[in-house]
């Protein structure tokens, strides 16, 4: 990791978490990933999701982030479950 990347990592962790639970979940999800699967500074959300083969529906996140939409508890649970399932698969792959 170069010093530029290190300072970027530090700056990203200094920001407080957003109020939205869905946005918090995505930030915490990314932090739980191995470094090579984390989002790169130049990647869009969709580019990052494709690169790591994340099959979670990002529409829920996007509506929360950009439309300030109200997300039903069912959609929030489904989004959380999709992220959790991806993390479990990633952990199993790294243990194999």
C-alpha cells in the first residue's frame, strides 16, 4: 500500500457513519471484506459490485442514498441478509 492509499484509508475511517442504517450497513460490509475486495477510490458502486461479484440488490442502497427514500423493514432485512451471505461465502472461500 502506498502512502497515498494509506492516507485515503485513514480519511475514509475518520468520517462519522451516516444516519441511514442501510448506508451504515454497506460501509461496515466493505470494512469487513478482505482488502483486495474493498472498493477502490476510483470505482463506482456498480463497478465495484461487478468486480467482487456482489449479487445484492443495490437499488435499496441507491434509493436511500440519492432519493432519500423510505425503505420498508422487509427490504432492509433482505439487503442485510444479502450482504451477510456474501461475507459468509467470502470467509468460506478464504478458509478453503
